[in-house]
C-alpha cells in the first residue's frame, strides 16, 4: 500500500511578511545607531571635560603653590643697590605689550633706594587684537619657585667664623656645587657686599662638613644665618639674582600643532615661564589649555590694622616698595577663563560676555572678540577658575 505525504498543512513566511520584518529590523537598527552615536558623542564630550578638569586641577595647583610661596627666601634688607637684570627676554615675546625686563629689580621705581626685590608684580598685556588686550601678566619672585630640585632646600649655619658649616638634615641636603644665598634671620639681610658677591656654590666637604666661605660666615653666636638653595650646578654659571622668578602669561602658540584641536579659536595656553640664570631667558611650561583671559586682583591692608580695606587691580603693586607689599598684601585673587571639553553643537552657552573679577574690578570678557571664533563661542562650556591665595612667605 503506497503512502502519500501531503505538504498542505505545513506553514511558512510569505514574501510580504519577510519584507515587513526586515523593515522593522532596519528601523530598529537605525534608531539604535542614532542612539549609539549620541552616546559616543556624549562620552567623548565627558572624556574631554574630565581631561580639562584634571588638567585644571593639576596646572592651577602648581600656580597656587607658587603664589603662596611668593617672597620665600627674598631678602628684606640689602647693603648695596640691587640693579639685578634678571630677565633678558625681549618685549612682546611672551605676551604682546609686555616687556619682562620692566619687572627686573634695576627697574624698580617704587622709591626704594636699594631696590630690594618685590615678591609680586603684574601688568596688563596689549595685543594685536581685542582678544589679547587686557589679559593680565603676573610675576612671582621667590627662592623656591624654580624648577631645580635644590630650590626647595634650606638650612642654617652652625658655628661662627672659620668653624662655621652648613647644617645637614639627612634628607634633601645640599650637595657640592649647589648655588645658595645666605640671609641674616634677624633682619632678613642678604649676606653679600655687592652685585657680584651675594651667592656661592657649596664647596667640597672638609672634615666631613660643608665649610662656609669666608664672606658668608657669622661672626657672633647671636647671629643665625639661613641658607636657601636656588639652583643646581647645571650649568656652572653665576646667578643673575638672589632669587628665582616665574612669569605667568597667556599665549597662543605660533604652530597649529602646538595648540590642542579641541580649544576654541582665539584662545591660548596659560604658561609658567621659569627664569634661566645662565642667560636671562626662560623655560616655559604649559599649565592650562584653551584659556581666553586672566585677571588679577589684590586685597590690601593700606592702614596696616590687620584687615582688608582696599581691593586693587593688577597695577596696584607697581608703585609699592617691597616693605609696603609685605605689610599690606593680604590676598592674591586670580581669575582664569577657559572652557571644558570640546566644541558641542548641541550645547548653547547663554551669554557672550563673562564677568571676570569681583568688587567692581577686573572686566567683562567678550567671547565674540576671540579671533576667528565667529558665533561658535556659544558651543563651548566656559568656566572661570578662581584662585584666592594668602601669601604665606612675605
């Protein structure tokens, strides 16, 4: 008996049903792809913002530390006129409209006869365009603002006359050929007779100790001499001044490759320029990218009663002596305008002008003035970093 198989009851998909299902799949994939693209874009923006925040914290903490150490190891009294010409950087090199040499001690116009070095100075830059005009430029002088490791070392002299030597701690001690200066702890007088005898290199050990050269030996037990390190022996040239110096400024690099692509057109980089004693030039280190502006405000105690009674702009200290600055400067307030992350077309910043400063000082920065930015200023997350620093070493 023959068996016949029938396919009449077997079911399947029609061509129409397959087309409909494929269409649904395509729609779902398109929606998912769009969502995934948004997630990737948001993730990229968040990563860039995180990078900006980390860089801001690290770079600006370095700046904060230098501000707090302004005046550390600086002499208060000199026995000669300090015509130190520490910086030989040409005008307009670091910032347009700024001549770094104007902050040299030989140009101190405060009325101080011996031109005792001043811990803090600043001025306003003038640039080739409106985006540069009005950016502040800040100068700090101190023993330990240099990048040399010895700049963080200090000690004191043990003994008197020819038996005097430098105290060793057993940790981060001076070594042979380090460059140092000496101050009398009573009046912070620089031990040195003239412009060429204010510092020396640590000599080789004799009898297991670093003997102090003749011109820098205390002659009485009541005198306590402090020793501050300024520079390692590389290169072995004399110091240009009895302190280190850093200049903070904003500049857009000449080479496009040196500017991060995420930064807004017209913005620059905040740099820390460290004085090189061997030639008066500087080594510049980037602290923060995508910076549009920097403003400096000082809080002063003009009647010296212990409280702040005046807030002043960046040029207030230019006519003050080192003594007046030590007595009156209570706070240094720095405002830095930058942006987080990169350009984001889905984001809209609300205002083109941003107030930079407090107490009616500083200025309102106009983002539309940034060179070449056009209307793209609104697609950046602008942020003001505010440093309020109490100088602890004046």
